[in-house]
C-alpha cells in the first residue's frame, strides 16, 4: 500500500536528475524530456542561470509574506506587462490559483456572476477553476459545483452568441486548449469573441497558464490572434520549474482588488520571484522568441516529412504542438518511454509535444526518429 493517495496514474519511472532536455532514471537510463514537466521547464532541467538565481536568493531571503513592500514583485509585474495593454499583476502559486483570482476579480468588478467557458477546456482543480473547466470527468463526484459557469462548444460562433446575455461577467478562454487536445482558437472565433466582449462590455479572461511565457513563440499566445484580454492568468512556464502563478489585469481593474479583498501567504515568494525574473529576462528576448518559432517550424516540417499525413495531423503553435494520432495514445506514450522519449497526452488521441524552449535541433531530430519508429508499423 502506498503512503500516497492514488489520485495520479503514475508511470513506474523514478527520475533522479536532468540537464537541459535530458533526464536520467535511477538506473542511469537517459530520456529526452518532451513533457517539460507539463510545459513548465521553459529553460530546461538544471539550467545554470536558474540554479544560480535560486542559490543567490536562497542565501539572502526566503520568505517575507505580503505584509511588506516588494520591489522584486513590482519589477516582475512590470516585466510581464511591459509593451502590453495590461497594467497590474498579482502573484500566487499555481495556475488554479491564478484562475481563482481571475474569477473573483471578474465577478467583483462587474457585479455579475455568469462566466462563459468552453467545452474541453481545462482551468484547474480548485472549486472555481474546476467549475470553469469544460470536462465532466474532472468534476465527477465533487458537486455541487460553483454556480453560473456556462460551457459552450469551442470554436462555435453561433453557440457563443446564443449563450451571451446581460448576466455575463466574462468569457474565459484558452487560446490553445492544452489538456483538451491542443485545439487552437480559429481566427473567426477569436474575432467573434473580441467583438462580443467589446460590444457587450463583457470581460475577457485569457487563461495562458500553459500557452504563456514564450511557449507558443510569443510572450503570450493572445498576441497571435489580436485579442485584448482584460485579465490574463499565468503559471507553468513562468517559474521554469519553481512554483509560481500570476494574474495580470488592465488599469480599470485596479480599484476592484483593494486592500484586503484577496491574498495568499506564499504568493510572490522571494525565491519564486527571483527565478521567474531570470526566466523572463531570457525568454522575453526577441531573439529567443524568434528561435522558438524557428524550432517550431522545423519540428512541424520534420514531423510532416516523417509521418503519413493521412493518419497523423500536426497542430498547435510554437513548442506547444499536438500530434493527432486517430487512436488512443496511452500505449504509444508507454512505448516512447521505453525507447527513451517522455511524452504526455492531450485528450484521448493526441500526443502533446512540449520540449523545453531550449531544445536543440538535434534533440528534435532524435525525438522524431523515436516517434516514427513507434508510430509507423
Ligand atoms: C495546468 C493548467 C491549469 C492549472 O494549473 P495548476 O498549476 O495545475 O493549478 C490551468 N489552466 C491551464 C490552461 C492549464 O494548462
């Protein structure tokens, strides 16, 4: 009997160290990590610049709480909103917490309750975030859920228009549904959302927990479909492996989160902030972002060459790619692992390809060789 709850279907591999894209189990077997700890390790495993950032901060100050000024949090928030229409940041510890903050802010700001989200979306496991999530398997057995979430079919303009009324506080959207199958918002749907929000005074919350922080080749994925969210949530890649989440909002939102309205003990902890600032100093560089796009183009081209197009489809943006396989992917993921490639699924029949943003072209080639060996037979 395990001393842990059985809420994860864990794979029987004990990983003990990593460097860049490579990880090693206790027997010394090497794997290419194309999960990045689920889109978290933006700069790879044990990147010396992050090791150094945490070492330096750990010798100065670990924790102070939010009772005191934090110029470091100020700087991190300023870096996140620089050259955007957003103005303020709030720090927490995870994606679900960032979404909780967003849901609370949207309700309090508008005085309305309804939030429209989408089928197959994933927003986290806390009550608000779970209720927002458009997958019944995530909610089963935990009701009653938080009220007033409406789950509309993704990329369906007519269904969205039909769901809108004057009770709606916000629309909450993943630009690419990560967990749900690497489903990308269509241009048409993006435009319809922008128009509805603008015309009806509905807030737009973009959940960038998985897509944000350079994962899709721009700082935020919303930039690529010209949306102007009022609220943006972040986590996964932000800390490069150290837990941190964030919610960003426009200047109009400022007064709604007045002193005492919301908070967290650990949020914006000095260790997390020091690491996240170092991550941003690298991944927000224009040259770094261009390189993510180049690797993405290369990865997609090579996949298309290696795999028959009638069976496999490549989707996604940047280094958040999905490989539609037309069959259940769990057994394929196990075979890849045996062959030294770590992968994670999205939905039932999609393999997610999430290497560190620092992945090399040689590592992409090596991953494709393994994939082709498993998928074509
Ligand atoms: C992972 C994820 C979350 C939840 O983040 P946690 O840190 O696990 O709470 C929320 N939204 C999206 C889009 C995610 O991918």
